[in-house]
C-alpha cells in the first residue's frame, strides 16, 4: 500500500507567524508556490497562506474598512486584507502524516477542497508537503507493471492451484481477469488482490467456477477467508 511518505516532497519553504506580508509574497514568488506553510518557533505547522489570501490585499487595497452591516465573510476578507504578517492572513488547513495511505490523503483533499496537504509528525512538526499531482503518481504506472504485479500476487498468495489458468490483461489501468478457478469462493480473493495493486483504475472480472456441492463450497469459502476448515 502506497503511503504519503512514498510520494511527499520533504523539503518545502516555510514562513513564521511574524513574517512580513511582502516577504511572504517574495517567498511564494521565488519558489513558484501557490501556498506557503506557516510554522511556529519550534517548526510546528500552524496554518497556510495561499495565493487567494495574498490577493485579498490587491483586491481591497491598503487599510480597508468594514461597515457595520457587512456580511461575515466579507468582514473576514477585509480583516485578512488589512493583515501585515503571515499570522494575520493565514488560514487553517488539514494535515496528514507520512503513514497516511494515499487514498486517505486523496479523500481529505477532496472533502476539504484542497490541492495540497502539509505532512506533519505526530507532534505537529512540519516535515513536507504532498500535492494532488503527487497523489496521481500511482496512476502513471505502466500497464505492464500493473499486470506483472497482479500476476505475481496471484501466484504468491496461492489464490488458485494453477496461476497459468488465469489470464490478466491491463489497458489504460483497467484490469481484465479471465479464467476458471477451482472454487467460486476464490473469485473474491483474487479481486481483493487486484484491488490492492496501485494504479488499477477498474476491474473487469470474467472468472468462472464449476458447480460445487454445499460441503465443498463451504470448505472453499473457509480457504478464501484464511480459515482452514477442520
């Protein structure tokens, strides 16, 4: 299983809460960043300054003033636009750890509408960043690499007595599994193996099994679940 540690970028520029606004912008420009993490004195992640936060200054101009009946969101934007340090304009952001599975990081990005996630240690120390482009690396694997891993996995796990009886084709990340297994209960086991292979986009299953008496099917089901029948 691929984790954030496998795809993250370990080195990323940061700013502190007291970093002046202009220096924040210079950092983002120098490193071509759309956002920069903000850390405290010990290096713990405390927030993120994005290009949207920076552009509020341009949108509202210097020293903007909020009117009494201004909408809450507008007032927040005005407050940020008047900020002069990273701490004043930063926003909170979800984080992940090195051990977070890639699929979970992708879900966090989707649910929170993020395009990047800070990577932190359990104590909050910032150690890197992962972007949506980094998470897509699994889907850049070649079809042959995916096919080979599926074939090796079926043989290694002993999913069927004769691995050569199973034909595996992969095209565009879509894995097609064709063949006959000894027991119907082996089919979900094979599909679980395929699902665990990074880069598989979809599975087309064309597996068949001979009709089995009830007692034989029960023994096969115990095998597929990893519980040898006694």
